[in-house]
C-alpha cells in the first residue's frame, strides 16, 4: 500500500517530467547549445515538478483556511508578497540547481572514494540487517533521524550569533502566512540543503524516499506558518508540531532574546523539544517578529535588502564583540 502510493506518485511525476523535457526543455537546450547539461537538467526537472505540485497543494488547502480562521487580520498583504517570491525561488530554482550541479557530483566522488577504500556507509542495513526490506519501517526511521538533526540545526541557528543573523531573515516576518516557511537567507538554504543531504547520504536514504521526506516536511512546515487559528488538541499538540506551537517559536521577544534563546525548535515532532527541555505549551496567540523590531530596527523589506542586511549584521558582530544595548548576547558568539 505504502509502496503503491510512492510508485504511483513517482510515475505521475516522471510522466510529466518526460513530457515537459521532450516538448520544452530539450529544444531549448539544443537551441542554446547546452546539450552537455542534458542529463542533469532532466534529473533536476523532477524536483521542479515536485516543487510546483507542493506549492499548488499548499495554496489550495491552506489559503481558504487562512481566510476562514485567521489568527491576525491584516489591512494589507503587502509584506506577504516577498515570502511568495522566496517560496518560488526555493521550490523551483536555486536549490535544485545547487543540488544537481554541485552537490550530486561531489557525493558521487565521495561515494567512489569510500568504495575505493573499502569503507561502508553507516547505512541502516549494516546496523540492522534486513531492515531495508521493510519500506515503512525504514521510512519512519529516516524521518526520525532527519527530524532529530533538523531540531539541532534549528537550535544552533538560534544559539550561534553569526548563524542567527542569517536565520533572522526568517524571523523578521511580522505577517506570518502559509508562504513564510521558505523565507530564508539563501546562504542558510544552501547550508541546510547540504547538511540534510550529507546526513541522508550517510544513513543511506534512497533518492526516491528522500524526495518524499523533503516534500512531507515542507508541507508540514507550510501548515505551521499559516495564519490559521488551529490547535491540535492536548494529545495532537504533543504528537505533531502545530501552527500554535510554531507561532510560539516566532513570538516577538521569544525567538532569540528570550528564555534559553527561544523555544519550540521542532520541525515535525515536538518530542525533541520535550526531551531537551525547550518546549513551551503556551496557547497565547502573540504577534510575531524579532524583539528589536519594536525598537525600530529594520531587517529590510525587499529580497536583496534582507540578504545584504544579514551580511552587514554579521560583519558588525565579527568586528565588535558586543553591540551596546543588545540583550542576552554574552553566550552568543
Ligand atoms: Zn527559528
Ligand atoms: Zn518558522
């Protein structure tokens, strides 16, 4: 059953991939003399299609709910528009290109080197022989390992000052919506994609499952950022990260400068927050953003301004150990 869903989704995407490739992409590559990139472009097209389907599904499901049960009413949706741009860039362009043209060849080399030196990966099958014949069991194990890694990646983003300045682009949105998940500094996106791809490689996630794992995580994260008054109930809140739970993470004053440098870092499951004592179950619907925005600090309105200002903040951090008036900075690098 599980396998059937995977394979029918896969064959649908593959059919669209072939159709688009033959009718649109290949003639263009041929025309501009880029046939050397033939195979890589074909492969990356798969991810582009998955990205478009994700965005369409997310919009169709979440936008009506945002209209029906909003947490916040906005006079203008202007600030949301920039997040739509981030979403399309992340889902369609940069990450796919980076993944296929830089990361994939690098991994192939690493794999080749490991094989040459007779070093095997820490694949689950080596630890637990036969487990990979149980697709559902391995899928859940991959999901848990990647989610655990995601929790710590996110905590470090808040703990390490220089890294926080990149992540601050995500937190500076004061009108959080279904589009906000992909509002990330591109450098942070690249770091994150490499981090997860390395882990996936080390534990031996098959590429077909990796696509599904990424798609599930992305969809769940879009739900968490949506401007929807949605509480999963006492048990539900403890099983899966909800919009209420993640809104608390974005609450102004808690995101960075608060208690223990923030709370509710979990990506899919709140269990890591419960285990490592960074959880807050408060149900209060607070405004989102970064504390110093209330004091007038600007994080930029446009795409380039947001990227550039992050580098300016990093430079300031590196040149002066502590900015005057900044709270809780002593433990951050
Ligand atoms: Zn965060
Ligand atoms: Zn977020």
